[in-house]
C-alpha cells in the first residue's frame, strides 16, 4: 500500500470503530489527557491545535482554558470521530471548538498560526518526522508542543 492508501484505510477503520472508541477508549484515555494538560498552561484567547483529535477529548478538556475568545481546533482523518467531537462540543456549548478533517503530515494552516499544539496517541499513525515538522511549522515562535504517544524506539 502507498502512504495515501494507508491513510484511507486507517480513516475507514476509525470510522467503523468511532462509537466503540468513544464508549471504551475515551474513559481510559481521560486520565492521560488530564495529565498531558498539566504540562501546559493554556491561556484565554490562545489558538490550540489538537492533532489527531479523535472524538475531541483533548480539545474539549482544553476548551474552558482558552475560553470563548480562544480556539481549539481538532484535526483528524476520521469523519465519524469528528462528528462525535462536534456533537459533544455542541452539547457543552463550546463554540470555541472546531473539528476538521485533515492530514497531520500536510496541515492546512499558515506558519505560526497556533500558540500551542497537542496530540494524544495519534502520531504513531504518521511518518513521525514529517508530522513533527508540520506541527512545528504551524506553531508561533516559542509556541508549545505537548505530545503523548508510544513508539517502538
């Protein structure tokens, strides 16, 4: 499979598992997400990228910190995961949250767009150096990048 076919296959797999992921995985990941957010002092008005947002766990947890003047933008390949994230944001009244389909290896944001980038267990699905370069590119100088992931090395 070429890299694009792999991305399509992963998105389809996560689409098929979206409801189960929300029900089974998110409760397990919630404590880890809280721990990740302890490493960064998100501020009101900040623009924050949640790379590989899934059903929006990090974006939704960080939304109160950036407030209504900020933005939490979650990017993911799975449209069904994004639909769950959008539904939860609407339920919580988090108008500062936006969820978009996107490729972590080719982010559609200008250089320096975000004050912070977050990612929880998503970058292992990417060509890591490419995704990391993209995340660094869209952060403003001095911006924060906080990651949780597992790697084989």
